[in-house]
C-alpha cells in the first residue's frame, strides 16, 4: 500500500514532467540571453521532477513513514492554501511582486496560526529581499505593480 507521501510525490513528479515538457517549448520573439527563456524553467522543473521521482521510489528502509491523518481540518487548510496560491498568481502583475508576495506570506502565515506582527515582518523582509535578489543579482525583472 502506498503511503500519503509517496502518492503526493508521485503526483508532483507527473505534474513536473508535464511542466518540463511545456517549458521545453518556450520561445521568445526577442531574447537578450543566448540560452533563452527555457533554461531556468527547464532546470527548475528537472530538479523538482527528479527529486519527486526519487522520493516516490526510494526504498522504505531509507525513511520513516509519515502518515498525515487526512482530517477535514487538514484538508480545509490545504484548500485555503491552494486558493491563496491562485489569488497570488492572479494579482501578481497587478499588485506587483512585493505586495503580492507580502500578502501571500501573511495569508499562509496566518493560516498556520502565526502571530500577526512576526508574520508581517517576515513577509515584508521576504518580499523585499527576494525582489532585490532577483532584480540586482539575477537580473530578472519582476513586476512592480502598485509601486511602479
């Protein structure tokens, strides 16, 4: 019988494989990078897929099984987390990276019973520092939204 973690990692592996195939077809009309827009998503999806396949098929002796005990409470949190991710994707360009990431971090932090002030501080530090890293070090333009 498959345990919860093996089922989840198998689902992630299948989704990762489809996203890997999808990313391999990326074409940009104008590209300033000789590798093009494919490299990052292919690398990321390749690592996620390979890791998920390993976690799905690894020998049972290498880990201690974890049973999640699927309760209505846990499923409710998973649904709310999924809704938060969908809202994040929908408002990402309109609000911009910093504001959308701040809201997402706060929503997930509160969902898991984080205290308001630490969740707000963590969200602010995470969103601003991640934006700065992508903008300055990786030279990846992210939408500014309401700050632009």
